[in-house]
C-alpha cells in the first residue's frame, strides 16, 4: 500500500513511478559496494533503535537519542585521536568504552530528574539535545588539541582506533563497511537476552507496564527508571561511536541534531521494539534512504518528492496494527451476520 500511494503521488506530479522505483532499486542494489553501504547506514540506526526500545519498554520516550549519539561520537573520536600510537585493541576498546559512557551519562541526567523529581523526560531530553550539540561544537573549537583539528572538524582517524578493516572493505568492493555492523549484530542478541531472559529485563518491562504494581512487588521503580535510561543512552552512544570510528572516521561540527536519533525512533517503532524487527526495519530504512538518492538522478524525481514517497511507505509499514484492527472489525461483523442467519 505504501508503494501504491508513492506511485500515485509520483503520477499526480507528472513522474513515472515505474522508472522511479526502478531507479531506487538499481541504486540500492547496483553493486556489492552499494549493498555494503546499506549495512553501513543500518548499523548506527540499530543502536539508536535499541536504545529507544529499552526506554520505551520502561514506559519512557527517550527523545534525546540524537544528543546521546553525538556525545558518543565526539568523545570516542577524541580518545581515538589521542591514542593513535597505542596498540589497536587498546585504542578501540578505550574509544568504544568512553563513547558508551558519554551516551550513558547524557541519558542518566534526564533519567535521574524523571525518577526523583518527576520531570518530563521528553522535555529534558529535547533540551539535552541542544546542550550536547553546542558542547560538542565547543569541544572541537576550544578543547581538542589543535594538531587534531582540520576544517570544521577533527582530522581523520588513524588505523589504530578505526573500526574499518581491509577484509570488510574488500568484500564490499571498497565501501565504508566496518565492524560497526558486527557490533550491532552482537548487541541485538545481548539486548534480546537482557530484556527476555534476565531479572533486570523483567523489571524494566514490569515498571513499563505498571510502576505502582512493580513497587508493591518490591521493585524500585526509581532505580529501574535511571537504569533503563542509562542503558538506552549507552546504546545511542554506541551509534555515535560507529559513526565516528567506522562510517566517517572523524568528527565534524554539526549544525543540528543527528538524524540517526529520530530515524532510530522510527526504526524501533517499525520493528515493534524486538531485535529481529529492528534489524529488518533498519535494513528497509537504509534501502529506502540509499535507493532514494538515485531517484532524482536516474528518474528525475525531485528530492522532496522522494522523501514523501519514502515516508508514505514507512507510514503504511508502521500502521500494520490499524490494518489488523480493521480486519478484526470485518471478521466480527461477518460472525454477527452468520449468527443472525443461523437464528
């Protein structure tokens, strides 16, 4: 239905939907390099989607994923540049751990305020996005040593702290494919295990369903609120780490909040919060985004219209629950009619 609506929109504005969709698929799957780029784009989305899923399971909307990912990005690159002469395993571990901690701290602040002062996590995390955005700019302009600074950002990461490998680059014909997608796969399993097979995961889900009943059962809802936000921020920080150590290899000053934060929310909701759903949604999102870049060049479809088409597809994928609701209503009416006929 999403593709049909997208086709109708293209027809209304005078464009051929067949050429448009062909251009999208040709761009997304034209070579092993483009396929590699799909997974490059999907990796940070998986982390931010997992982060949103954990917070959402606890009953909270973490809108600060962008800022938390940004904190992980700038801090991991900073550490990676400082440790450029260290053994690779040391440099990577240090940069990744610092990126995780930066995202966790950024999320712990709104989590603490929500748990102990009842503040709205939505408002606080939105404000934190702006705070972290300008802090990252200040760090690049005034804190990081000048020898690591280039035009509007840091210098490129050396091999010591990079997540890029010759093997992954070679099998994808020189794409930016890196170990970030492997980390994402590992954390998909780890978060599934945490949420479904551990006491902490059970407590997070219980607090999300009913914090009062959880308190009555002996769980500390305040501790769970803070912990769930910390885990959420740590995962978002990992998304920024993959951006810095893998996708781009450096940090450059941002003019607005990172798109992977808000896109990660959409991916999580599309995937129903489950690990397998998030994986498939991230890949779908990446195919649409990457393939959409070829529609203006190969089919002449304007970029703005491409975004509308992609949004319509994601919209219909996301409202599957509405379709199920309608089908249930139709089925109920059929049952009533059948019972009336029998009577």
